[in-house]
């Protein structure tokens, strides 16, 4: 099975290589990381002949969930160094800022036996921690072959991905049998991973680390100076292709009724920053880029595009109303917690499959507003802007719900400590 998987992965790599080379022609980001992805880690990433803990978090969301876990594990790790790997460039960038407690940061190897073995030889991990749904067969298999304990933490299997996993569960069953512990976000995720073939006795519900990873939000003084405003502010965060046009159309309707409202657009993917600036200008709005903003430049008439990394959570406290993207387009939704912990009224579209459990919690607490389509977005934003009691009630209930849900970090760290014993 592992040979067939490896051959299939290699074939996929060969077929998609021209596309990646074409995409890489301007940024060079894939070439810069290729050496590490082949298992050739920087000299500083070394367990120095001892054992270690390896945490793998694919991108930004997983990194933010893993960051507090590093500190909690260090208290129980008996001096073992803790290394963190990511898959994406944005995840790596955020990890440098958000996970300073790691003893080393690197790009995860391709899931081929050779690169995986090189990294395992260098790190010699006693424990491999996979954040959320990082089920890489060769990595798990090679780790277990050398006696490394393997755990999935903050595990989730979305309703959208579950049918695909079920179709290949005859292959997954062997992979899942090599994982020592599954710490899932909720009961629904636990049941799904069991149906995929995970041994039931190894599956537990520990809660969602992202609730514990949320600090009380604060906008830095220099950012406040740049975005100094005295008008109502709508922030549209983590938008994906096709949503900016809907947001700008809604913003035009809002402006007709409330001319003083400002808008910050924060695209989800950095490679789209330039394109979104073009979309704003094509819609007839003047556009300012956050990266080029100077104090006093924003008059409120312009749309600001947040073309920086790691700042969205820091600007949410300035918002009057927040829309979280990936939810109008069928992209599965994005994380609403950073806006909620800021005590803001949050709007999402109908597509929240990737965060269904969180969205359901907020629905049950009357702490989230859903709109069925782009046409309803402007009307809902306008209602919240003009109804202060409703807006503030939503924000207060959202913040209170987050406080009630904390605790997964302690449960997760304690369970992992049992694997280290």
C-alpha cells in the first residue's frame, strides 16, 4: 500500500511540476523551500544526538492552534527540544511571529520515504504531533517504524471532506492504526474519524485549541495611528476570489444609506493582493494599500486593502461590523474566532462547512449572523450599523462563548504528556 501511495504521489508531482514552475516564475517561493522539502534541513535544526518533539502545522490556522501548545508541552517535556514544521509560506511567516517558543522552524518534507527519513534521522523525535487533519501516510509509517509515538491534535474531519475519506477508508485504516492518539475537536469529528477506521479506544474529544490560542485582542499603537478613524468601519476579512465583488457591491448600497462608513478588505491569500486592488479600482472606488499607508492618508472615502500578513486579528478591534469570507463563495468558510474574541458582530455566508461545529455553537448562542447570498449582505451590514443594541449584544455573546469554550489546551497537553512518559 505504501509503495502504491508513494508512486501515485510521485506521478502527481511530475504531472503538476510544470504548473508549479510557472507559478513560481515571479515569487521563487517554491525554489527557496525545495531543499528543505527534500529533507535537507538547516544546520540549526538538530536534536544534537538526543530525542525531540516534532509538531507539524500545515498553515496559518494550524500554526495559531499549535503556538500555545509549544509552551504547555515544554513544561512536561523534560527538556526535549520542540521543533515546528509548516507546509505553506504564509504558515511559516506567521510561525516566526506567533511561535517564538519553538527550538526550530522548517518546511515539512515531501511525503516520500527518503525526505521523511532524513528529517526523522535529524530530529529523532520521541513524539510526532500532527495538527488537525495532517494524515501523511509515509510520515506516520516511518515515524512508527522507529518507535516514535504519533498523535493527531485539534483533529477535525469536515462534513465536506468526510465522504472523500470514507471512499478510501480501506487504505486509510492501516494509516490510522499507526496513530497512537486522536484528540478531536468535538464528538462529530470523533465519530467521523472512527468511521474512517481509527481504533475507537484511541479517539478522545479534547476540544478546540483555537479557543485557547486566542489572546485578548489589541491593536498596536502604530497601527491605530495609521488607521485613525472617527467613522463606522466594516472589515471584510479572509475574502476569497469572487467575494470582493460582492462585498464592494454591498458596500455601495451601505454607502448610499450611510455615507460615512469605511471599508477594509483583507484577502485570504497574499498572492491575490494585487488582483484585489484591481477589483476595488474596477468597482469605482479609490484604493489604499495598508503596506503603503501613511498617517492621515485615509480619509474614509477610500477602500483599504490589508496587504500584510498577521495583522487582521489586530485590526478587528477597530471594526464596527465584521464579515468573515470564504463563506459566500463555496470555500467552506474561515475562522470567525479572531473577530468574535474582539467582541464584534460577525456576519458569514451560507458556506461554513470547514468550521461547522464552531458556527453551530455560535448559532445556538445567538452570537452569529448568517446571510443566504451576496444580495443580503449589504442589507444585513446596514441593519447592524444602525442597530447598536443588537450589534453589541451579538459581540458580547460571542466573547462570552469563547471564554466558556476554553480548556482544550490543558486537556491536550496532559494527554500528550502521557505519550512521553
